């Protein structure tokens, strides 16, 4: 398809606002350079009023929002009503991917190994009793980019629960030691999903948290298609990433995050991100480049494969 005018959604209301603004700046630079006319909207609580005006004359919406309200199916539903094609996944896939417990139930049914979890309340955590055997992970049920994630290790002191009251629901899950791995997937309209590469993330932080993902000072090392990763493990990660994308009903670009324990051989999917970052430190552009697709080609591909829910 040929799209002359793009509406770029940036910023938004989530805890990942700054990431969205950085992604959008990179996307705008690339799309303008490719000859598109780009206008922007930073959606607030009045989006139901401002969005219809912003969509006047628009051919495609590039959704560069991250987190709640932009990645969870809400903005996608409004765009479906407007019948304007938009990048990334639709309402159902976006909502399911953001809901970690429900997504993992679907992954398990599809034969993708998961980390088991259970719901937990803040009141329960404040008692000081461990809801699982240590080590375990506490995280919001509906957030992305490792926002709000805390790891509780054996022998550690009381867990800092500050800020946890801002989340609607929490889960605890088993901690899988070992290597942090991620796989990006692209799916063009009418075609099967295609995994791009496996990247290992080595960080000096306790885990690949929000700071490690988006701070240049965090010194996270990205190793694309690491030679030290066994071939059968790499192949499994590629296939499970495609299966996870398909299981949730995603389209366009996604990224699946995994943990791999070399000692036990255990692999577990953590989540699927339906709005992978497009910042200078992001993984999707890096993996796309490893397959010969530069940044401008990647975001142009996203525009060309934009769609509405049927």
C-alpha cells in the first residue's frame, strides 16, 4: 500500500511514556526521510475527542505508544471504530499480551514452556511471609518493559514494596536462573510469522530491568545469535517465538522474552511484547538489521503492513 500521511501516536499516559517519546522521535525521523508526511498526537484522557480530529486525512496510524492505554487494546479499539489502518497488533492480541497470567495459559496450551505464577495481594506481601519458595519474582499483571518487577533472592532482607500500590493486580512467579534471551518476530499481511534472530542480554544489573533496557549507562551487552548458545536451544526459541505470536493472534512486529538455565536445560517464556521499543538501544531494530533490514526499511515495512481488526 502507498500511504502519504501518517499519524504518529507518541507519549501517552503509561509509565513507559519516556520510552514512547524516544521511539517516536526515531520513527518520525525515518518516515520523514522516506518521504511520508507525518503528524503527531500525544493522547491524553481526552483522546476520544482529540483523536477524530487528528485522523482527518490520515492514511495510516503509526502506534509508537508503550504500556497501558497504548499497548493494551484500548487505543486499538478506537482506531478500529475509525477504520484507519494502524501498525502492530489488534485489540485482542494487545490485550492478551499485556495480561501476563492469561497469556501464559495460552502459551502453555500451545506447548510453549512457561514460568508458573499465582496472584498475590499487596496486603499478603506486606505480612513479610514469602508467597513462594525463594527465589521468586513479584511483578504487575499488566505492565511492560519490566516496570515494577522485583526479584526476591534467598537471604535478602525485607522486600521494598514502595510504588506497588499503583498497580491494579500483582503476581508472583518462579525465578528462572541463567541467561536472558529475546527474539523478535515480523508478520506481513497474509504470511506466516517469521522470527528474526536470538539476542542474549548480558547486564551488570540483577536482571534486564527498565534501567538496563533504556539507559545508555546500564552497560547491557546485546549478543545477536550467540555462538555459545546450543543450536537446538536457539532453534526452539525461534519456533516458540513464532508460536507465541500466532497463539495470541498478533500481527506486525512482536518480541518474545525468555530465560534459559544451562544447568537444568530449562527454557521458559516470560512474555510477548506487542509494541517492541524503537529506541537507539532497542532490540527489534538491532535484530532486523542483522537480517539486512535497516531502520527506515523496518518502519516503512510496519506502515505497509498496517491494518484494522476485521
